[in-house]
C-alpha cells in the first residue's frame, strides 16, 4: 500500500495532476505553458506551509487551468534538484470536471488538451513524459472507496463514561477539518460510519460541506464488529460503483481493509504483503474498477 510519509524538512514539496478527459482508452491530457520558463508541463505548484499534499494538488491545478480535478489514483512522484535542494512533486491521475474556467496569468498563459502521444512530444521534461507511461499501466477510470480512522480522541483510560461517547480532542477537530478538504478531492457520494461519537465527529465537517447524511452502522463499532458481515457491507459499497467513505476504529479497519484487499485486489500476492494499519485521522483509498481493487494508497492528515 502506497503511503505519503513525512518528508525531510529541507525538501521542497509540490503537487499537481495529470488531468484527463474523454474516453479512458484514448484520453486527452491538459498541459500548461509557463512563459517564465517557456516550457510545457503538467499543472503543479509548491505547497503552502502546513498544506496537505492533496489540498495543494487540487488548488494548484484549479489556479493554473481553471479546471477542478477529480482525483484518481496516485502516480509515481518525481524527484529532482532545484537550486541544490531536493524537490518532490506528487501527482495524481485526475478526471476534469467543470471549474471556474482558465484565465491567463503571469504563471500560465496557455492550456492545451492533447492526445497522450502528442502530449509526450510536447512536454519539455523527460520526467513528465514518464508520468504518461504510468497513466496507462492500469485502468484510468477508477472509483475510490475510502477508509477513515477516526481522528485523535484523547486517552481511553482517562475517559470515565461509555467509550462510544468519547469525543474528539482539540487536535482531532483540526484533523477532521483537514479531512473535509482532502476527502472533497474524491467527491464521495456516500458516508458510512461507526455510530461512536469520535467517528461521527470525524466525518461531520465533510458531511456539512457536502450536504450528505452520515449512515450509522454498528457493525463498524469495536464492540459490534462482525468480520463476515462487515466485509459483506464493505464489498457491497464497493460494488455500488460510487465514491464512498467508511469511518471506523483502528482494530476494525486493520482487519476490514486487509480482508477487502484479500478478496478483491487485482494481485492477490501483493494484498497479502500490505500493511493496512492506519494512524488516527489517517485514511486509505482503494481505487477500484470492474469490482477489482487496482491500487491502495494511505495518507496521513
């Protein structure tokens, strides 16, 4: 399972996307021209201080192209030296959805849509051309099933009441607010949660932002978890083919994510070597197509 870990503080971090439209078997991708460098590249830019890499990718693509990207699977990150410092750029495949529209700026003066082969010839940098190879390695049009572990909720030992009523702590509310931004990049259409207060509070900021209800299911609680029935629930959500979020507890998700991957991962041998553990407030994205999990990614908030 791919995970974006904390990077060295002296590393320059940036993010962007290979935005595509049309038929996934013959897509067009968006390239931007930067007059300052007179180059052609994919939309990307530096992260702001404290900005999550997913939020930065969405912001930069929208600012440079006027397109609102709908994130798909992660592409291999690019590393290179910039003025003697290591720079890492994280990219995602992203479907184009209507946005505010392109406006010429000092940073980008032109956006073009090109078939993949023509885009490869137009790109200035070889490392960008490598992203196009990654774009075609597995299905392009995928659907996310997102598993969220509830945010920080203080000590179980210090809480005197019913553990299902244990709320988020201050740092947990900050994580929940950040999750609302990152989850929006995938536009989940269904939210399912353990009814425990800390899980519900974790999804509440996104639910308010999206106007979606949160469905409660006691199968996702620590005390009500049943492996077979919870797996049946998760697989039924996957088979609906809509972007969805399942929020639960660490012990539940460790088992449930591993079971979903064991049953549906396109490469069963890889699924058995994956670490499905999530930190509090972290989430895993299982991108699936045709009922099979294509890639699994893990993110820290």
